[in-house]
C-alpha cells in the first residue's frame, strides 16, 4: 500500500508549477554512452524481456533524437505521495513531497519520485507507442511485470553520470506569474540514497492504487544493511547476465572466500600423521567446502554438477596474493608452508622487499601480486566468455577488485584527501609521495573463524535433517557427509568404522518391505542414534577446543595500534569493512559497485567483439592510491556531507576498537552458540529415544518385553 500524506480526495490540483526533464535527460546520457547492444540489455532488464530488440533500438533512436518527451507534472494538495497516469500521461505529486525537497536539499523523496514515475512513463511509451511502429507483431502486456519504476530509479542511480556534482532535478514556482527557480541536489549523495532504498524494493510488485490507470509511488524505507560480494555484483544485471550466469560468477567469488579455509596452519601434508582437529588434509577441507556449496548453489549443482563441484583445482588454497592480504609472517620460526602443499606461497619474512612501500605509487609492493592474479583471471574470462570456466574466473577476478575497497585503507585515505584529516588511516606515515601509504591487513587463521563456525555449526548441529530418510542405498545427508570426512581425519579409526557400520546397516533397511514405516522407526532405534550422537560429540569436542584457542589468540592481536607503533602492517580485522556495523561499510561497497560496473561493461563489450574494450586495463586502473585518482572524490565528499555521524565514528579510535572488540565477542559467541547447538542436538537425539509416542514404542508396546520396559521407564519417571 502506498504511503499517503492525507486521506483527502484522490486529487486536488494546485496552481503550483513543477517541471522536470531530469530523469529522461539522465536516461539519454546513459543511452549515448553505451553501445546499442548494451542499451538493449539495460532496457530489457528494467522493462522486461518481452520487449524485443527492434523496439529497444527504435526507442534508443527516438530518445537520442529528442522525440521522447518528459510527462507534465501536476502538484496536488492531497492523495498519494505520487503516481503516473498511463491514460493521461501525467505525473501527480503531492505538494508535501515538493516541500520536503525545498526544506531540506538532502531529502531525496522528490528525486526518487521523478525517477520512479518516469520509469512508468517510459514503459508506457515502449509498450503503447514504440512497439507497434517498430514492427512488433505480437501483443505486449499493458504493463511490465513487477515494479519497473523501482528498477528504473535504481539503474539510473547506478549508471547515470552528471557533468557536475550539483544538479537541477526540477524547476518550480508556487503561484502564476512568479519566477521559476531551480530545485537542486547533490547527485553523488542522492544517488547513494536512491540505490540503498531501491535495493530493498527491487523485486516487489506494483504498489496498489485505487485508480486503474495509475501506478503509485510507494515511499517505503530502504534497507541500508550489509553489502556482500553477491549484492555488489547485482550491478551485472543490466549487462545481460541471466540469473544462472550471475550465480556462476558468484560461485567463482565464493570459492575465493572459502579457499581461505585451507590455511597452511591447518592443512596437513600428505606425509604428516593424522592429528584432528589441529590439522586436516587438503582433500578433506576441499570436500567439506563442496558439501557447503551444495546448499548454496543447489540449482547449479542440480543442472551441471560436473561443472560446479568443488575440486582442489577450483578451490585452491589460501594464498595472500588472491585476497590482497599483507603476507608478512610475524612468527619467524613458522614452518615453510610449501612443505605442506606446493600450492601455498612461500613465507614473507620481515625485511622482504614485498613488504616495502613503493615511493612513487605510495602502495605496498605486495599489492602488485594481487593485481597480477586478477589480470590472469580476467584474461581467462575474456577467452572463455560466458561458459562455466569463464564466469567462474570473472567472479574470482571481481573478488579481488571488490576486496580492494573493503580490505585496504583506500576509503580512509580518500576521506583524508577530502579534508577529513582526523579519519584514522590504520597506518603510520612512510617514505612515499603521499605520506600515508595504501596498505591492507595481515590475515590469520583466526580470521576464518566466523565463516567456519557458522556453516559447519548449521550442518552438524541443526535438527532440521534429524528426520533424514534415504530413498536409496548410499544416500547421505549433509551432516553425514561432513561427519564422514571429519572422522576420516581422526587418528582413531574405530570412530569411522562404527559410523560407517551404522550407515551400511541403514542402507540395507532401504530395500526392506514396509520401508516407509521402518524409515520412521529408524529415528528411534537406540543403536543408530547413539552412533550418530557419539560421532557428533567427538567432532564437536575437538573442534570447539580448537576454535576457542583461535579466538583467544585473536583477542590478543586486535589490541595492537598501527597509529602508535610506527607500523604499516595493520591486521585484517582492523581494516576490513565487511561488517555492516563498520561506519565506512556502505561507502566501500558503493565504490566497489562502481568499479565492478565499469569492468563488467568492458568485459561484455569485449565478448561482443569490441577489440578496443580492455577489461584488464580498466580493472588495473582502480589499484592506486586515492591521491593518484579522482573518480572517487565526488562520491566520497558527498558521503561525508550526508553521513556526519559515521564520519565521526571513523575518526574515533575508541569507537573502532570497541567495534573490533564486539567482533571478537561475536566470534566467541559463535563458538559458544556452536557448543550450545551441539549439546541441544545430542539432547534431542536422546529425547527421541524416550518418546513414548514414537514408532519404536508403538512396535514395542505390542510385545510383552516392550510393555514391561515401558512400565519400568514410567516407574523411573523417565517417561
């Protein structure tokens, strides 16, 4: 339901005059700066794939020729916030929305309305005017599916560029005879607000309206929450990426995240004895990630399992160069990781030239290794195009690009460049042109804790698949798959033998008569339940001990301060802006989105045959110190103006150390929750054995022994 300023008559037009061409001017700029093919993809992403290429190209020609005109605007005293009338082709806007823009230049309600309702206007023209004379033979639906107004506003905010930060979005006069004046707004600030709001509303249906010809503007609240790699890559949609292709790209990105689980500290060399859980084999860790991927990428696995199975070659191991991490080794007695697996990178000891700050670029030299990795992945994507290998490589490359903004101090240095010199740079000065160098954080085994504890805890200790019923021999639940992998790594082979024996017996049950009833009964058979419970208990006890020690180690490390100790080597946790609670989280994500969009445009153009398009060059250009680039200046300045509270938080050492402390506590809480879930799961299993309404007790009650057992348990008050 649309928000309303009043419940008076549907419309009560005033003599006030509001005129705007901003939305269509912005759309014209998008059309003029994109190839015809790219524009077709943008148009169909917003307004639907039922609109054919001929209609899209004709609309583009009309738009560039100035034949598509903006609709008139009627200012009303009451009624909905705004709507567009498909029959009259006018936009109605409640005066309160205009007043908000006049009273507070930072309020984006009017701009959002102008973009939103212009989207309905464009959809109307496409379907009613352009499609018939562009040779469209089939009848189109009268309206696009979903909320095309939201989609249009979103993509104009993402793609639209203006010649100056300050833009005139409309001209307004309150009464006849009065001179018109400009309604202005800071575009970089406003577009961020529009993007955040529209992300939350992107997939919703049209807002309801009492008038059949009108499409309403819904003034809902946007969700400015956490931005992930997946959400950032939503900017690929207007470049023609289908949902399945976006998933394939994200699969490559996701693999880079999970390759961090294969840290040299916990990978067991083939020649080493089993020592669970201190070390696990590379094969075991890879198979665990594969199990975790099945639920996340179920559609890809179901349709092309051979292409999206996680293998050692696809997953790799943790290599600092693939994540822009500082490779500095603090422990000078650490063993050479290449002796555990040759795919690990050699140790980088203090004094290694890679750890130096390059004087001219003002960046750590090791960052060049990450750029080289990204470039190699982009070249694979350029060659393979949109097959599974190419899309996976593209996602892998984008992971590095996105992490440049989330895991370096680029954003902090950009704010300092903009004059906010109190922002904490998380580095001491160095001998370089910029004075303060661009650095990234040192990544430790503890930094994977949150991502390990969460997914593993969900699989091992959830009661969701306690009722797992195999339909054929050999079928295993995710919990059973991971337990098998982990018990294989245990030094006592007896645990694995017992668990495998239980599974073998269960496989035999599947082929028995009355199998459905027996499958229900299997949940309550004491032997199997105890076997599963013991397997979980063994794994839980050892893993929780290991996780707890890692959290304690991290809590010691986070207290070090690179601002005071002369260091240019902060920790990953000190710099990372992945957490939604971080004051610079959304700014870093917005900059990353712009970079991804730019690289995606170049990649798609290359795939389409444009020999001048060079995604490698485009992506590489983003890896520089803010002092040596200017593309980000306007957006960073606008963000600082619009977010004074977060700007202040980014300047407070106390505030940020409290944030890191909270993260530490959250990690400890994750371990505690894992332990609670494990205990609850084991209690659940034991409780099922004493449930007098279970199928097992129903069978037992039919026998003299069963009746006697039941009476004894009742006497003991166990049931």
